[in-house]
C-alpha cells in the first residue's frame, strides 16, 4: 500500500521486446498453431507457431501477463478532487513440471519477475496524516521497480503426501490464500500481509521453506519458515539474494480442508503465525507508560502473532456445469493489537461466474469488508490530541482511526480467452477509519491480459 512513482519507459520496452522475441522464434515453427490475437487462444501472442504447446507438453509453462487498474474519485474523500489514478503490473516467468521435464516425480520449479508502476487514488481519498488501511487498486504499491518474485523448487514424496518447497517466495503464495476477483485490496489475496509488516505478499519474495503433509484427498496441514528482512522492500533490492538485514523469522501454520458439498467444491483454512522480529508498540513506551504523554520512544515488543480464517464454497451450478455458478467467500484475520495498527479484518464476497448463457465465462462480483484499527492505536491518537489540545483541522492533530468499510460491485467481461475487462464501483465509508473524512465513491476499471 506504499506510494510509487512512474517507472522508466525502458523497463516496459525491455519486457515487450523479450516477449516479442519469444513470439517471433515460435511463429516460424508451424503454421497450424493459434495466431496472435486469436479470440480462442489463451495467449495474446498466440501459440508461437506451436512452440508454446510443445513446451507445455514437455512441462514448461511460460507466464507473461499485464494488469492495469484505474480509479476515479467521483464523490467525497479528503480533498473532494475529481481525479483519476492509474497503476499497472507486468509479470514474466515460467512454471516447470520437473516430472515431465527431467523425470523427477512430483517436482516443480518456478521463477517469476514482476514490474509495478503507477499511482494510488487513496492519496486523494485519505487524510494524509493517517495510517493507510486500504487501497482502491490492489496492484499498486511496493515501489516502481522490477523484482524477483519467485525462485523456488518443490519436491514430493509418497505420492506427494509429503511436499517440501524451498527458495524465494511470498507468504501469500501458500498461506491464507484467497482469490482476487476484485480491484479493491480489501477483497484480494492473502489479507494478513496487507496489515502486518513482517508478512510480505507478492511481489515481495523472501527466503523460505514450506512443508506440507496431506492427510487425505481433502485435508492437508502445512508449516513454513520465512526470513523477515525489511530491506527486501527497498527499491534497490529487487534482486537481493543475501540475508543481510534479517530481523527474525515468521512461522505460519495452517490446516486446509477442501471438501465437496452437494458435489460443489469448497476450501476452508485456519491458520496462525508467530513472528520473532521485534515490533514497535502503538501505545506504550519502554516503561509501559503512554508514549504520547511521556514523549519517550515507543517500546519494542519481542514477538508478534495472529490468526486467520478463510472459507470458500461454491453454492450453485448451472445445469450441472460446475464451471458456472455462485461462490461465497468469507474471511477474518486477527492481529496483535499492541504492535499492529489494524488488529482485525472481516470480509464476505459473492462471485457469480457465467451469469448469462451467452456469457458463460463473465463474472459478477459483490464484496463488503470491515478493516478495524487497533483500540490501542486509537487510544494513542486520542491521548496525543488530549495532550496537545488540538482539533481535527489543526496541522498537528493526529487522526483518530476507527473502522473503514469497503464495498465493491464489479462485472468481469471475458472479452477473449486472454483479455478480461472489469469495470467496478467502490464505496468507502470512513476512509482509513477517520470519521471526519467524507465517504468516497470510486469508479474503477481493471484490465488483465495474458501474453
């Protein structure tokens, strides 16, 4: 959720040239494969003359894509400015099935690069003195830089009942996983990483290990160990591989149950994390007194913890076709209120795939979320304002943050197999939980393409 500046144009051109070169090499291979821009091709650049399908059969899946998100403030917010902001992300990588490629049973390898650019509309919606609780563009943040987002290998044993994954990865790749069928951050991806600064979602990667044990076809348990290194967030460290700057280890554990209810798929997760990295207290100083009164530095707490619940269940199908129908997702996270400005989050969303027979792959989505500021974080602000005697319109006032409520309604148009366009309307009540800021109405547009 950090602000970024525009990325130099040469980075975009370099990625485009690389994709074009790959496409050109493949187009000469065969005249029978899907052409570039073919509506029924899963890739905008086509099958590269059959080369891409050939690689897939050998276990090599090239991943290249683009996501762009614009957001326009129609009403309300801190500044009442009718402005539009745009952010985007390019990704390039490969997933490799090492069983097909090298004969290694239940083994896989992945590498991915990510480049983000653009600006966030929340800079106009939110009180600039407040701590950010949400974003209207989930793709924006973590700097305008190219990063190594994945570099890992996994290996399974005993018919993949036991699986170990090692390398550079994000916590959100495996733990508290949620779909991203919305543009607002409150409805996209693993939520603990949006609020806890020792948990990094993609595109940030960390040195890590994950061990998964599958109890049966429906249930598995997993545990991870992730290196906590804030320097990984720096723009200059997009390809940093050493561990200098390490502050601790994050250990998440999770139990996942994936049943079928009335022959419809579901997935339910319960997890817990413990961080050994120190966290700054949001209220007390080293002597357990309110830091806003004493003027001393906020104390450093020696550990942090929290837990999450995620449930996803398809509720309906269309004429027995389970690729269409209504899916309900609900999730909640609870963080350490002494060291985390956001101590809890709750969300419920509905996504209907194939709402019309003529549009079987379109989606209609509705989501509502509550992002709650820690009671100690709020108490700190109230204490500071009581001490200073300042009111909201005074420059030195500390915004008192309560709960933000975010709502999004969207319609995803699957224009081709490789292009999705999703207009959306977002309504934010109490942006950043600051009740003095007017509720905001936002129009958004997300474009996703697979090259």
